[in-house]
C-alpha cells in the first residue's frame, strides 16, 4: 500500500512539473509575441498583400483606440476565390513567421474575410462589401501607417 501511494505521489509531482514547464513555455511565447515590433510586421503584411495584387490596402495603428488589437488592415480583393486564396496565403505567411492565427471568419463565403492574429487583424473585402460596410470610417482618427493606392 505504501509503495502505491509513493508511486501516485511521484506521478502527481511529475504531472505538476510538466504543467509548470508548459505554463512557463506559454508565458515565454506570449511575451515573445508581445515584444515584437508590430508596426514592422504590419508593413511587411502590407507589402505582402500588395505583391499578391490586393487593392486599396490601408493599415491603421489603432493601439490608442482599443486594447483588443494594435493594427487593423483593410484590403480589397477582386473576387471570392482570390479573397479565399489570399487569406490562406497570408495565414501561411504569418505562420512561417510564428504569428499564430487566433480566429478566422468568412472564409467559406469569401466576400469579407477577417483574420485575427491577436495584435494584427486583417480584413479582406470584395469591392461591394468594402463600400457597404466602410469600416475605415470607424478608425478615421487612428494613424494611417501606409496607404497603397492601387
């Protein structure tokens, strides 16, 4: 009986140590993510989108307006399939740079896709949806970092 109790206690300690290590790794990853230069990453995303023929790319620093994110990016894409493709390419691009995707919305329809990378949120619209919702007006007081007129 005593031997079984010792084994159980050892297993509990090992489990606790494992959880503690995992928690420390999680904190380190979060800290690493928080410390990156989000302005540089946002500009890099903008140039990536421009290379992929996105139109009317606008990048706003919204860090003084909300605590939910630091950067809001808007881009117009010509059609649903291109919108879906570009969203998938950006997800891959950001993943390669270790910026995890937290949430995606609208990928199936392809008319308005939102990619949430925590500090950076990217909106892809077709032209009709962009005009209809005009989200830029919500952020008009934010600093516009880059405007690609194409």
